[in-house]
C-alpha cells in the first residue's frame, strides 16, 4: 500500500509510491530497417515508474521502502518504450543507449533525507540515460500533492487528466476550473481591449461582443448541438470527465497540438494503424478547449455522415469559441 509523504506540498517519490514519468519525448534512436534503406532515426516515448527506483535512501524510508534522492536515485525500467530500436545501429543518437535510466533533474530544496534533497511529484525528469547526460526533453512527473487543507493529512489532488489519465493539459485543468460548453462557444465578452487615458495613465477595458459576434457564437453553439443530436452514440456523457471545457492559453494550445502531431506522425511506431481503433477521448471537447490529444480533433468518428458534419460544421464554431474564450481570459 502506498504511503503519502509530502515535501513542500508535493508527494515524495519513493519505491513504495506511484510516481510516474510518462511518455518522455523524444528519445531519438536509430532503428530498423537495416542498410541500404536504414537505419532511420525514430523518436520514442519513454515511460518509467517509481516502483523501479534504484539507489534510493537506505536509512530514511517511506512505507518501508527507499525514497528518491537528488543526483543519486534513478528509475530502471525493464521495458522503457524504445525497445524497437537496436544497439546494432547505434541506439540513442546522444547516449547510444536503449532501455536506459530515468534521472530527476529537479528536487525539493528544503527537505533532505540522508543529507540529500528529496525528489517529488512534478519534479522534472529525463529518460534513457547511459550517464547523467540528458536525451529526452525535461518534463514533470506525476503523483499527488497536498493543498494544505482537509485535516492533518491534507487534501490530496491528482495532477492527472481524469479523462485520458495523462498529465493535465492546462493550468485551468490542474486547478479544476472547468467551464460549460455554452460558456466556451458563446462567451459574454470577447475580452478585446481598448485603451483609455484616465488619470493620465493608459488602462485596458473589456469590450462587449458586437451583435454580429453574438449571433455567430450562437449559430456555432446551435450547430454543435444539432450535430450531437444526430450522432448521440459517438459521445461520452455530457457530465462525464471527458466533457469538461477549459480556458487555455496559446502556449497550452500549442503544446496539446504538438503532442498530438508527434503521436500521429507516420514514422511513430506507436501510432495506431487506424484512428478508428484509437481510444475514444473527449469527443465533446476540442483541443482548443483543453481536449485530450489522443486522437483526431476530437476523437474517431465512425459514421461518415457524422464525420462530415463534425468536420465541416464544428470547425468554424470551435475556432470562434476558442478565439473569443481565449481573448476573454487574457
């Protein structure tokens, strides 16, 4: 059974716990086919877990198991995610390694075990090491955190998306601040700014939607609802975890799109052979509203008529809703 021990409100990574370093991308390795057609560099996603912690603490334990220590501990997975590559062709283009170690690159600065800083949930890791040199992009790990309330143990909140199970896709999702479908497609203000000179100082004020913008937003919402009435069996429940909308920033939108585009690349060995067989995720929620980047925007559509409607009618409505909702949040 896992034991939740926190340092600076974030759970300490330990062999006893559930800390996860998920899909560290890209681990670029030279892969088959053999010459003359290959080898070719393929970016692999690496995943590792704290139950495979090595070189952890020996005298200060969590649940009777070792804790992760800065510049000492690492995760050593039997299956990391880059096994399709081969050492014969050079493996990783930097470390010449496959199934390498996962190291923490950040840690708690004010809590130490055995004289070393402890590593935690949301601290950055990199994967497929042969040594300390990094090969993958530095990204956070995921477990739980304490908000400081909710009694002696503190309230625990997962940093994972409750729809797809990966890390939350936006700051609003981390905070649990979702908005309704109606708010996304038809916000009350555009958030467009005008400059005034009150008191000799330039200030910004919100501008209300014009009648034309309000009508456009309402048409988009009506179109979306009409499509969903025609295709009711291809959506998750409206009140389900995959139906939550969020106000996201341009950087978050770009990150979601990049995640999906990397996953969908033809040279990605983990790309589904057919998107119809991909996991159905967040059909209601476009990526512009924080939808999960696990399939086409927003999910596989099985019926051709529904697919046409979903692609032609909703695209304009979703883009308008994203632009106005984004401007409103700035």
